[in-house]
């Protein structure tokens, strides 16, 4: 906090008014706190660099849609489609996330303290220096990284119960770019046929270290026990997976 | 390896008396059909590779070339046609899914040709558009339930965003990648000059084309290529592509070899990487989810741009359209099964979906019955071939139409159906610089202007004949239509009477 932090009480506000107020406020105060957020959608939509928002409560779907550089920190769970088609920025969720987090995101970072839902990181892409990253502390649902075309997903797989799996089924199905790092492996039958296990190299380990450190910093956790060398890396079999499927006619 | 059972589809006929061995055909054919044989000093042709695009025929300086259907016949059989047999040969050889380009070529009924237009005689005088005012301007967008004014007569109702079209025709979505930069530039410049709109397709918008934004509709499809805040705000409207008439229910797939530097920068993906659009938007599994996407787009563009939703004409299009209207869309685009495409699985292209005429009629009817027709505009698409089709579409209930095949034909497309090879000899469906150069946007955009202006004239002429002086009075005016050579059920669905009734 410290510098002039502007607080908005979101109680009973509809999303259009709330998002307008956030945009107007951000023109003057780059640091904003939202209280009493109860499911309002699209918070942070399209917001540019330097805007920082702390969110208390439960933001609604499509949080950070098309976001363009802003930073959101959520003290609570987030719902579906966090960071939908996001271009740039950072999202820190002190809780868990719903389905399709990071749908088609092209840049920026999403850190989730707990678990993420189905189809997370679906169709994530990358472009030149833009490389989106999703880091989650727990596990993910089915179709993690489906159609993934770029960027990286890291699952730390912490606090899993005995019978709980790190990922659901169809992990990396349709993948044609990007990387999935799992702290532990996913069963072969759960892996999409377009994804393949690849050996970690030095760059991967440095990359993982960096993001594990950031995770421990954001969520104030001691992760020294996590060994980046033991992570399993999955990549696309190739970037033109359906090349030979058709016969032109 | 087994022998190739396929025979050529076309035969290249060269009149040796006329051929001067200038080798123009050799240079012009990107399919390498023609080759010069030095020893014999003649130009030879490999028929097998010819797609019948007419490029060599038109450029041959001595008119020495003709292309004919290859006259090899199978034993006559109405069931096992040569197409059916050849398709099996192809698939048995490659194991591939058949891929085709352009629209459904099968002889399904074309209802435009089964509807006739009215004209006034005696009681309601016809109007001469050359000398009397004739309005073809339309406004696309949600219309308010009622208008409210304050005591000083000032309008206080908030009017939802509208697109103003000088002529009720727009250029339909063709992505940068599926068609060339020069083709895009021609469409953009023509739209700007005509006061209409062109559509980026799902391939993003090249920075060089942001200047045509006032006349641009930006598309958002499931792959979200090139979609960011700048892109969404760059155009005058946003179109969510749910489906496409040529391949309902199927996603898109631009092969990596077409993703060169320029296409990569426009789509914002790495060069050479496949651009895969999943079949559904994975954030839309319901009408409520569609509403969520519509409003996320409105939120990020400050509610200033109309949002269109495009669907393929399928069996229950009317119910879906009602959902789309209720989800908050400003316009519905209904794309019939004859709509063109750069590439679609042949079986889907030829067998899935319904004619736009029927879908349009039922959608307009359904929205009227539900009392929500004013909430959305309807744009009809999927093989509009001429101005009479447009007049009929508007009389069936459309506010405007989209054209794409007709537009590329104006740009020189010869309907060879070979777009998916990426070797379009006319510089349209290709990214090869040598081929793209063949399409000169400075010349070609004028051909588009010619076409649309001519059609506009014809529309005015037909309207005048009906005694109508504004296109708005034609919309949904089905009394201006009569059916011919169709059955009662078809008449009922189209909501029209039989000729003579
Ligand atoms: S493909 Fe076109 S240019 Fe080549 S031979 Fe056939 S008609 Fe001529
Ligand atoms: S765009 Fe080119 S390749 Fe496609 S049908 Fe037309 S002429 Fe043939």
C-alpha cells in the first residue's frame, strides 16, 4: 500500500458501472483496491501497464479479458476464463481458479496459489518476445493446455491428496507449440497424442527456478523442497500436427 | 507403389499453329503445367496438374490455348459418377480427408431462382431512380423499443451503436492468410470509397490496414488470432464467428506453410506454425456464455461498436438466432451452405447446412413472432450472386448482405476451386510474393467499386419498378415475392405466395 491507494467499494455495483469507475479512477490513481467484489465480470478488461488492482472478494468470469499490462492481485478465488485473450500483465490469485484460465492468452503471467479447472491454458500462444505463463500451485482439470500454441504452463502439484492426480485427462491434446511442466508425471493414457515427453535442459531448470521463486515470493511459501530437476516436460510432437490429414482436391 | 488411378480433370489444348513458344504460359502457371522442351522447341503440358484457372489461356498472346474437361468417360452410371469414383481413388491412395475450396457445387435447389419479384402497374406508379430520390442507405444495429424526448424535444433515449451503409452490401470475412495482402487492400479501399464495410476474417488486422478502420469489421473467432484491445478498437464493428456456411461445426486450419512473416505478424503467432481455430469457442457452451463474450467485447470497446454474431445456416437456425438476439448481439449474420471457403472438408462443404434463403425466412419470421426483430439486424450471406439475389434477400427479411465469392470473382478469381493449394494464379488465395504481385490493388479496388455501384443501380431500378423509394420499405416485404416451381412446404417456409396468386 503506502502511496495514494484508492479504494472502491464494489458492493451492489453492476459490472458496467464498476469497470467504468475502475477505468476512470485508473486515469488518476494507478493503485486501486476493490472491496466487496461479488462476481462482477470483466474486472481489469483491457487495462494498460502500471495499473495495479487489489481485489477482495470473488471476481466474476472473464477477469482480465484482453488485459494489456495491468497487475491484478486477488485475495480470494477467481472464476472462469481468467485472463481470456490477455495480451500482457500479471495476475496473482490467492486461491483457486475456474475453467479456461488463460484462454488464448498471448502474453503476461497468471499465478494461482491453488488449483485450476478444466481447459486451462487452452490455445495459449506466443508471439516474438511475448510468452505467456501460467503457474499453479496445485492440480489441473481435464484438457490442460489443449490446442496450446505457445507459452508455458507450470503445475507445482502441491498439497495433493493421496488419490488425487496432478492433471486430468487429455493433457496437451491438439498441442502445437509451448511447454507444459509438471511436478510429477501424468499417466500416459492421460496425455493427448499431439504431446510428447521431452528431457529437461539447463534453460528449463533456470526457467522453472525463476518461476518457483516468484511463486514462493507471491504466496510467501517456502518451496526449497521443490526440485526443478525432477519436473517432467511436455512439448508438441510438431507444430504442424495435421499436415498429412488432408488430401487436396 | 501402386499406380495412380486418377486421371487428369482437364486437358490443355495447344494450337501448335498459333503457339510461338514465347513461354508466357510456362512462367504464368504456378502449377508447373507448361514446360518448354528445348530439343523439340515446343511447349508441352502436363494435364494432370492443371486446375483450370484460365490464367494461361487469358495471357497467351496468340490465343493458342484452350482448357477442356478431360474427356475420359467411365461407363455411364447415374449413381457411380466419375466424381464419386475419383474421390475413392484419391482417398484410397492418400488416406486423407478430402479437402475442397469455394462453395458447395452440388445441384441443390437455389431458391433465389425460384422467387420472382413484383412491379407496379397502373395503381401504384413506378419510380424512375435516375431522376427521383431513391434511398439505399441502411443502418445496422439494435433499434430501441421506443424513443423518448425531453420537454425541449431533445432525444433522451440512448441509441445503441449503428453502422451506416451507403449500400446494403458488405464484403464478407476472408482472413489475411487465406487471401493475399493485395486482395485485402483492394477490399479495404473499395469499402472505404463506397461507404460500406469489409471484414478482416479471423486472421487479425495488419497494422498497415488500420487506416481503413472506419470501414472495417474485425472478426473474433475461436482461435482469437491477432485479437487484442487495439484490434478490437480498430474497426467499426466486431463480428464473433461461431460458424461458417461452407463448414458448419468445423474449425479452421491455416497450414503453417502459409504463415509467412507478414501473416505471422498479423495473426500474432510464430512463422510456420499452424493456425488452428478450434471448432467451438471454448468459452462458449451456451447462449449465456455467448452473452458473456458479446459483453466482454462491448466492455473493452466502451459499448461503442455493434457486435455481430455469425452462424452457419443449420436446421434450427431460427431458435439459435432468437438466442443470439437475446444474448445482446446487435446483428446476426446467417451464412448459407453455398458460402465459399479457402478450404473445407469436402463432405462437410457438400452435405452440411441449409440454403440461406430458407434460414433467412425462418429467422426473420421467428424474430417477428417473438417481437424482437427490432433488437437485431440480419445480414444474409452465402453465395449472393447478383443484385436480384440481394433484392430478394431483403424482401425475405435481411437488412443487408455479405458477399465474398462475388467479390473475389470481381478481383479475377476464375472459380477453379484450388484455393487450398496456396498457388492461386490470380494472386488471391496465395501468399507467394510472385503470385500476390499479379493482383494490383490500384486497379482491382476499382473493379470492386464498379461491381457494387452497378448492383446498387440495379437495386434502385428494381425498387423503382416496385414503386418503392427506400430500401427500408422493402425489408421483410414478402408480398413483393412470388414462388415458382416449388412446393407448398417451401412456400410456407419462405412465407410467400405462388406466382399467379
Ligand atoms: S492451372 Fe491454370 S495456368 Fe496452369 S495450365 Fe491450367 S489453366 Fe493454365
Ligand atoms: S481464389 Fe484463386 S485459387 Fe481460389 S478459386 Fe479463385 S482463382 Fe482459383
